C-alpha cells in the first residue's frame, strides 16, 4: 500500500465516525474511495480528476479541522502529491 493510499484510508477512518450525523460524510467517503481508485492508474486525466475532488474537500475541511485534524493534514498531503504527479 502506498503512502497516499494509507492516508486516504486514515481519512476515511476518521470521518466515518461522523457518518450517522451527516449525509455529506457518506458522499465524502465515496469520493475518497474514488480518488484511491484513480491513483492506481495515475494518468493525466485521473490525476486531474482526483486533484479537483481532493482540492474541494481540502478547502471544505479547513472549517472543520479541529474535528478532523488527521483528515485535513492528509488531504493536504494527497493534494500536494497529485499536484506533483500532474507535472
């Protein structure tokens, strides 16, 4: 398992706790799993799609960073990894 996959799974584990309280969490989990699938074949299209998704969630996570600190820092790592992969 790559470092990016490990961090995606850490995000899922942390936010799953909030799933009963918000339908947005289930959507976020599905999107994180999609990113995990996209990075298994990191061609330009997949990297761009993953970057769009993770950028949106990273921006949204800033407001909740005190509740999901691991997710926030991991999303930043994943975003930076995708940006490097895009080049």
